[in-house]
C-alpha cells in the first residue's frame, strides 16, 4: 500500500537487501491470498500428520502457538544473512521472496515419503518403521526412534535382552512395524518401570536413539541448561527477579550481560 516495492527502493539504494515474508510468496496463483497460521499449517500438510494417537477419521487439528510463522522467520533470517554476505562481497543488493507455505513443506518428510514410497503419512499410530513413537514411562514420556537395526539392538541390551526380542515378529523394522500392536505393550512393560531420565541417559550412553519429552518445568531445571547458564535472572523494578531464556549462542572472549528491565 505504501508502494515500497523492491523496484522502487533499489532506485534510492541499489545495494539494499530487502526481504518479504508472505503466506504464499510474491508470485504464483496464490500470491494475493490472505493467510494465517491455521491456513498455512494445513496447506503445508502439517494438520494431516499431527497427533498420531488420535483417530484419522477425526478432523485435522492445529498445533500449539505459531510454530510455522516462526519457521518462516527462521528461513528468512538465514536467507537474509546469505544475501548480506553476497552484498559485502559484490556490493549488489538482493530481493528475497519468502513463502511461509514453502518454509513448512521444506521442513517436513511427508513429501519425500510420498515421492519415494507413495506413502501418505497420516495422524494414525502406524508407520512403515517402528519403533518411532512417543511412549509413556514411569514419570513422563520418551520419544523412541530406534529405527536402525544397530540402534534397536542397543536398546534391547538396555532392556536386559528379554527373550521376546528374539521373536521372528520383531526381527527387523518392517516386521516390528507390522506387528507394532504386539510390540508396544512389551515395550510399555519395561518403560513404565523406569524413569524418563533413566531411559534417556541409558540410551545416550549406548548410542540408542531415544529422547526425553520435556515439560516446561523439566526444561527449566535441566542440568544442561544450568551448565551453560542459558536461563538468566532479570531484575524487574516491580516484580523482583524474573527468569528468562537467554540467547542460544556464545561469542568467544565476550561476556554475556544480563539485561535490565526499566
């Protein structure tokens, strides 16, 4: 509306780097369409995959917050840094046209699975590889992703090499996926006897692909965060000390300063 197009602005400063973020980009049949998080999420294919534990016959659901708007911002920032480097070397300006929809698709595996295997990944709890699931444990949840055979065998060792692991039903990932309904309760018998930390740390020590599913409370108290001093306390003039996330990077030789709120 202000006519601040790149073609206009570069007449004033031909060296400028200009970045635009739009739901569908600046070209194509959708270029003038309006959009928001909900629209972009589903046109990017996310809604069809979300919440695998629910029945696929249920309507698509929205993921929390504005994850994919942020994802587009991340794509734009990386591209802009590259354009600024190009500018510093050549002196030339650049126009960057960022599509939120494309940013989502770029970061999903659904398209690749369909292209190579003709598999449409859905919200059901059935995958072509298993285990690749979130499972409950004694005090929370773990994400089990031992799809490679070597990773699975290391996890079997962590469980104490139970006899059922030698069954023909679970000999490789295609059969473990096919007979997931039989495998899942056997895994739960073991995971429900152990804490999230026990499973996570034990798996990491053995090179088994399992991650802890942290709540906000667990993130705040994580020993890795404490060791790196990620969370910082900021003095608020009315509410006293408040804890905030810090920055996810460190500069060598430069001490981080804790910001003050005035």
